[in-house]
């Protein structure tokens, strides 16, 4: 087991290295010049050359890369924003709870809806409730979450005089008010993500319900409730959990759009604002941090499989 | 396409011995009732018979295609034709779905939007499939160090949440139809090269590949003549199921102002974040593009699912 863990961790290192190279190369090789915009539009420095020197853009790319990575690895310093000169990591840490809360609520909503509808659909296969469930899943798959979000922001304010709350209140100050703000975006996003979960839940539960040990449970005279919830569900959840793991990047990517529409001050909005201002260090470091989180998460998921299933360790 | 049917043994009805698991799967799934129709005709017949949702999806896709091709003929206005006196009309005889903040006809723009969506969607998927096939087949065929390093690169790429990466690249390149098509295509290609690689790996182990090598076939002949034809059904499946994702991604990027630049109408761009203020005055500006986008995604999803079931049952799920 120890060897397996070590090997998996060792394999993640070259991946992370390549991730950092991709991010850095992308930001440096592409056209688009922040310095010109900063000098001409906002007079950040007297001349272009002075600003470039100031930001360290006049040095060779490998020196810049070395400095960036060196700062991260040695000092935990992810660099500063070009525009505000503030440390990126501080801002990221300040905003991360918002994004994390949104993601957690979204996953919660989609999992609750997806699993519930999925179970009903599977247990009542080929009945009216099954068809309704499957149609709902297809609808959820088809409606783009940002389209739904725009409709939820616009329509109720016209017809019911209801608008989402625009001023953000941190969860630490008033959890209830905070939940009022977060629940609408999380519902919108979660409902559209429930589709795939429901479909996987249904097909995996149908698979499990046909197995021998379920027949044994039936012949022992157990109730349907016990069989489905205690015996079948546990095994049927495995593909559902790996799907949720696989979808985590989608939740993070989608949070950019959701945060922009509902004006939540999370990492997504931070990233989006940095993008529109061509703030390379921010875009670069946020990309890297999030990619590293995804790599770490995948590693954890793999390791947890290895704990659950001893066969995997010896492959 | 002669080499294809010969090598895969799909088109000639029942092959004496299935030449690969893909060939076998297609033969079993598609060629059962009819042993005379070529498989690419039979897929559609099966679709009409057994897949009602797939058929509806197909009909929507055909309607979209027709709208895209005939846009110039069926629309009475130009997509960028403004008319300030006619701003924010909800619905009337001249503007069936109303007009926007510049008095542009919404229906006209939706129809042209189908053209852009399909243009970007098909372009990106085509490019992506070529790339996915190249990476996947080469990585699987040569294996070893080459495969190991190439796959670490793919790993690294896949570590990014797709939307973040695409947003970063598009903000640097600047919005344009060509840029978004190319960027989506590359992303689609790298992502799906894994699936192609998996299938190519299993095909590589079949005895007919070995016998081809024993007969003295070179790398080019083996990959192009033997592996590629058997990967093709998988690629078709990847392409059809991927189209809805690509169209949706284009829409989300255009929504953020990072996709197709104005004045070209795209569904995502019409919903746009920047135009949110106008929608309070004219909610139909938000409703119709959202409906069009949902219909398109629904159509491609259903068509893709049905094609996947008929062409390659092994990829089922999700």
C-alpha cells in the first residue's frame, strides 16, 4: 500500500510540472499585451519600457518562469497582480470560501435531486414516474445553466418583483442571510447538473437490482425499502461517486459564469475580472492552483479506491 | 472508402470472422435484421425503428441544418440590420419573436445563430476528431516512452477545468470565429484522444494486425489500413456526442464575450452577460436564445446517444 501511494504521488509531480509549463507558455506566447494597455489607458508608468522593466517582462522567459515557480515552491509566493500589486494568494484565500460554498451547495442539490429521482426511476422502471424522471433528466441535460441563470435573474424581477440579493454577506457574519444569497445560484446550477447523476444512478441501480444477492434478500422476505436503501444503494453509489469526482472541474469552470451572473465575490469572479484586464500573473496562478487541486483530488479518489478495493494496489 | 469496408468487415454483411471487437459490436448491433444494407444506411433505419428520441433529435438537427443553410433565403432582414424606431418590440406581424435594443429582428438573428453554432460546432469537432485520432492512434501504436510522455501531457491538459483554460486562451487570442473554432477543436481533440487511444490499444492486439506485420506491412499501412478503419465507429460516436458539448461551450464563451464577436449573432452572445440590463425591459431577448440553445443541445444529445447505442454499445453510460 505504501509503495502504491508513493508511486501515485510520484506520477503526479511530472503532471504538475507540465501543467505549470502549459499555463506559463500559454500566457507568454500569445499575442495581447497588458503593458501597452496599462501605460496608454491608465498611465501606470511614464514609458512602456519602464513598466516592462518594473514588471520584469523584459527578462528572458525562462528566468521569469524560474522566478514564478521558485517563488511558489520555495516561499509559497504566487506573485502579485499587475494592476493592484496585491499578493494573489491572499486574494485567492479570501475568495475561496465563496466558491467552495457554491460548489458544495451545488453538488448537494444535484446529488439529492439526482439520487432521489434516479432511485424512483429505477425502482419503478417503465412506469409513469420512470418516464417523468427520465424526461426531467433529459431536460436538465439540455438547458444550459447560464441560460437558466439569466432567466432566473430576469424573469422573476419583471413578473414577481423579486430579485436575487446583490450584496454579498459572508457566512461568518450571518449564515442565514448568506444561505439566502447562495441558495438560488446553487439551485440553478445544481438542477442542471442533476441530469447526468440521475441517469447514472438509474442505470447503476438497475444493474445492482438484478444481482444474485438482491434476489437472496428478496427471498429472505425483506421489505423493498430495506433492499433498495440498505442493500442495493451502497453498491449502486460507486459509479455515482466517481461521476461526481469526474465532474468537479465542471463545477469549478461553471462557477466562473454563475459568480459573474449572480455577482458572488468568489474565485471565479476574481479570475474573470483578471482575464478581462489581461492580468497574467493572476490568470496564471489561479489556473495553476485550481489545476493542482484537481490533480490532488483525482489522486485522493484513486487512493480511496485502492483502500476500498485491494486488487487495485497490485496492478 | 473501399479499404475501409474491406478491413472492418462491416459493410459486407456478416463477416465470417469478426475482425475486431468494434467490427463485431457494430455487426451485432446494426447488421442483425438486414444483411444486405450497408451499415451506414442501416444505422438510420434502425434509428427510425427503435429510437424515437434519437429520431426527434435527428429531426431537430436537420431543422437546424436547414435553417443554417437557408438563412439568407428565409430571413426577411439582415442579421445586423438595425432599425432604431422598432426597438424592444415584443411581438408583431413583422417581427414574430420581437426585436432587440437596436431594433434587430430576433428571429432572423436566431436563424443566423444556428449557422454560426453549427459552423463552429462542426469545424471544431472535425478538427478535434483529426487531432484525437492522430494522437490516440499514434500513442497507442508506438507505445513505450512516446506513449508515456504524450499521455502525461494529456494528463496535464485534462487537469484544468476546461472552461478556465478555454477562457484564458480566448482572452489572449481575442474573440473571432476562427479562433474559437480552432481553440475548441484543439481542446476537443486532446480530451478525446484518450478514448481513441483506448480503442486503438485493444485493436493493436488483434491477430490481423500481427499478420499484417508478419506480411511486411509498414507502420503507415498498418495504422491507416488496419487500425484507423476500426477506430472510425468510435470516432463517429465521439463526434456526435461531442457536438452538443462543443456548441454549449461556444455559447458559454460567447456569453462571456470571449467567443464569437459582435455583430455576428450567436445564441450564447445574444443571451450575453453584457446585455443583461436590456433583458429587464425585454425578457424575450433572454427567453428565445435560451430556448434555441436548449433545443439544439437536446437534439444533438439525443441523436448522439442513439447513434452511440447503435454503433458502439461498449461506450454506453454517462
